[in-house]
């Protein structure tokens, strides 16, 4: 295999190609226009070391491997590899005119993607006679999110994704008229190039007409039927979950808040609408509480918990969740007694069967004991031992303190793995710049473990505050200029 970094003429790709700038127009029933010339913002004459390079192992793992039945070539068959593959694929072009061909590699489930949906996909794009991708979300390790039928994808790829189900993996061959046109995008895509994509549909959200509602004035929104407003809120909620599952907590919180704002402005005409309104509002408040805890914003979490608990007709399951997040936020601020009250209330509501609540109570007890040990040690040092103590008693006292210190420095493997997991998630999340840990929640050994693992991952641990407000703050080290 050629060396991708030094010899391959294709420019390493960091972001997806901006299709909107190409002006390759057309619809599913017609042929795209000839296109226009354009300039990119990339200087292809920059020194080679400024290019973003991918690991050779990752490139190798994402190369195109033809199917076994495609590798058997008739000696008399002079057609190209793509042409031979298309003979065994389904033509999904609108007029069956041979513009887009499909082969399902892994079946999906559920309904086909609805029109105008927001989708998250992984894909590799290949040129004919090339096994390394010219564009790959998998190499970037970042799924692509886009709303269909808005120009965010080339015409053929938009058509391809619109034919898929959740979890489906499929291969598509797209003619240049539905891809990058006669012009191509040199040097990455040559002129008049037929391209192939392998696409996996991770999930999708039915859009729900959110854009249309956002453009309306307050007076115009009041005229919208509540069911249409509810549909838009659910669309926000679903999209927020996609962001949350991708650890983009701030984006998720923003979408949840938009849905809450929309509900706050809703005009309800009867009890049925009021019931629907309160049900989704309760879900949004609890989701916001969870998201705020994930972002280490306990005060905002508590605000959303309070609002959830004030909602009329809240069920026991939702109330348990709200009290749990409330108690966890209080715990993170070292308000131990208040946290215990909330968590005990959640435990009673769940009949002691909610493991998240039970585990948080165990963690809280450990924090209280640790805080008590710190207090005792502080007072011990304030009042020195009286003179005249025997050597034997001094030795016993020293041994006792030594054993206590050794015990405090012990770290379980479970905690170490917990620390590594959370630090890795923080490091890989561009949304977060720091995360705080309350010192009283950790033993001395656990604090040392956190600092050690942070340093191993290239992060920096800083102790801030004092007394009950003492925290260990993990921050990302600044890269040198």
C-alpha cells in the first residue's frame, strides 16, 4: 500500500467537503448543472508537515475491500471495477436512469428515514481504482450530522441516506452528475469522477418543522396548534439526546432549554393539552438536571430539579429521578446533610430498588466519614500531646498514625478505572475545558490517583479553595505555540 502521508496526491481531510460551496444543483429527477469554478481556503502548496496526518493503521483498516463475488473477473469482461459492481446492485435513481446504485451490506430496522430528518452517519468515500478513502468520518472519528434535503450532502448521497433504516450499512456508487459534477474538486476528486460510498446510518431525528416555528413572531406562535408545537419540542428533545449520547453536553443543554422556552410560551386550551404540556416539560427538566450534573454545574442542576418537583401530577419514578439528581448535586458541593435528605427521600419512593440512589448514598457516607477524619486530624494537630508521655505510648501513637495514613493512601482498582474513564471522557470532549472534584469526596490516596492519572493523560490537576469548599480542578494543558 502506498504511503498515505507522503506519496498520496490526495490532501488529508480534517473537515467534510463543503458541498454548498460547489453549487452542484439539480434534483432527484434531473441532471446536475455543469457547476462553477471556485477557490478553496486551503493552500495546497503549504509545507507537508502542516498537513493533518492519519495513522497508517487507521487508514489500512478503512481501505476498500471488494466482496468475494466481485473479485472473480471474466477475462473477456473489459468493464471497469465500478461497472462490474453496478451490475449486481440496485438502481435507486428517481427515474432508474443509472445515477445511483445501492447494495445493502447490513440490514437496518424500523422505518425508512423521513423526509427532512436530521441524521447521524458514518461513511467512507472511495474513488475507482483506489483503496484508501478520499473522505472518511471514521478516520476523523466523528460522525457527520446533517439535515436531509438542505444541500448538506451531494445529491446522490442525500438520495442514498434517504433510502436507509436505522443501523443499516450500505454501499453506493454515484455517477458524477449526482456527485461532484464534471469539474470535480481537484486534487482530491478528479474531473467527471464516479464515486463510491459505504454509509452507516447511526440514528435520525424527525425534524418536526422546528426551523419554521423559530422564524415566527410571538404573536404568530400563539396561533400554532399545540400538537404542532409539541411535535417541534419532541424534535428538539430527540436531537438533544443525540448530542448527549455524543457527550456534547452543552449543545444538548441548549436544545433542551429551547424546548422548555417553547413550552413556556405555549397557549393551552384544555386539560388534555395541559397534561401533555406538563408531561414533556417534566421530562425536559429532568434531562436538564442530568446534563447539568454531567457538566459539573450543580447549582443549575438544583434549579431544574426544583422546577421538576413543582410540576403538578409528577409521578413517583420522575420524582425519584429529580430527588436523585438534586441529592447528587448537593453532594458535589459538600452539603452532606441536605444531600442525605434528598437521597433518602428518593430511596423511600423507589422502595430501595433504585441502584443509582443506593450507590450515591454509599458514596455520600464515605464522603462524610472522610470529612470526619479530616476534622479529627485537624483538631489533633491543633492540640499537641501533653508532655510526659512515655516512649512506648509515643511508638504506639506513631504506628497508629502510620497505619491510618497507609489506609488513606489505599486506592481500589475500581476507583482507578473510574478515574481513568472520566478523565478520558473529559479529555476527548471539546465542549469541556475543566471539571471539578470536591476534595472531601476523595481519600488522600484517591486524590493522588486522580492527579497521577491526569498527568498520564496530559491533563493538569489544580487544587483550589480551602476548607469545605476545597476542590481538585482538572484542566487541559495549553498546547505550545
